[in-house]
């Protein structure tokens, strides 16, 4: 049975919260409150496997030509099955629909993003807006995440 991607719905908020919180506690994702998730639910996509949500990701618009992939995560038992790439494809399709040519992410999963057509870039090339979320991050003064970018053709 293949996994499928769909837009997230308000009913998914609790599951999204739990999944993101799990990764936030490991220091690999920024936490998102239920309130924020509810407000931003339109920006989220989820992956379902057998009717169960096993992954999520979101797109945050940072300017007229730039979006950021955020909160991309796959449930532990479902990693390595192509579901993360499927979510990235779906977020990239959304960026194309919005005619936004640049998609970036801040990540520790560099090889995964490279396999998905991204390149490593200097963080300094991005505008100030990229860093507004970092105020919520424990590592903001010593950020070791890598910036990756894919320019859509
Ligand atoms: C990173 C993550 C989203 C990848 O999702 P996934 O469903 O496991 O990845 P896929 O199965 O689609 O993998 C696609 C390719 O990337 C490779 N890949 C995946 N994770 C990798 C890793 N950690 N290191 C190296 N390669 C990796 C896979 O081997 C695969 O290569 P292939 O096409 O040659 O087989 C998932 O591992 C995850 O949830 N990680 C924790 C949260 C996180 O760090 N998210 C990123 C925040 S920006």
C-alpha cells in the first residue's frame, strides 16, 4: 500500500503537535504550539500510510521569491521508505503553484536534501526574515544547522 500526501486538516493538529514535539525534544526541530499549528494548518501537508498520519511538513513564505520548508518529519518506523521525499515533492509543487522560485531549509539532514535536489549554501545569503523564528530556538546563539536551497526552474 503506497503512502499518500494530502493537505493537513484541523483534526490533524494533535498528531502534528505530538510528532513535532518529539523531534523538538531531541533538538532537531523547533516546537510548535497547538494554537500555532491550528492557525497555520493551511501551510501543512501530511503523509498517510494505511489511513494513519506518519509524516508532516510545512511551507513558510519568507518573501515574494522565497519559501522555507519547516517541520518536516517522519514517524520513526516509517523512515527510509521515500515518504520524506514525497512530502518534499508535494511542498515543492505547492511552491511552484505559488510561482515562488526558491525553496530553502535549515537542517541537519543534508544528504537527504541533496538527494532531493537541494544544494548547501551560506546562511548569510538569506534575508533577515529567515531568522525571526530562531528566537524560539535554544541554539540561537550557536546555530549549527546547515542551509540548503533549491532553485526551481
Ligand atoms: C529527514 C527525514 C525527513 C527523511 O525522510 P525519509 O522518509 O526517511 O527519507 P526518504 O526515505 O524519502 O529518503 C530519501 C533519500 O534520502 C536518503 N536519506 C534519508 N535520510 C537520510 C539521512 N539521515 N542521511 C543520509 N541519507 C538519508 C535515503 O537513503 C534516500 O536515498 P535513496 O533515494 O538513494 O534511497 C526523516 O529522516 C526525519 O523525519 N528525520 C528527523 C526530522 C528531521 O531532521 N527533519 C528535517 C528537518 S528540516
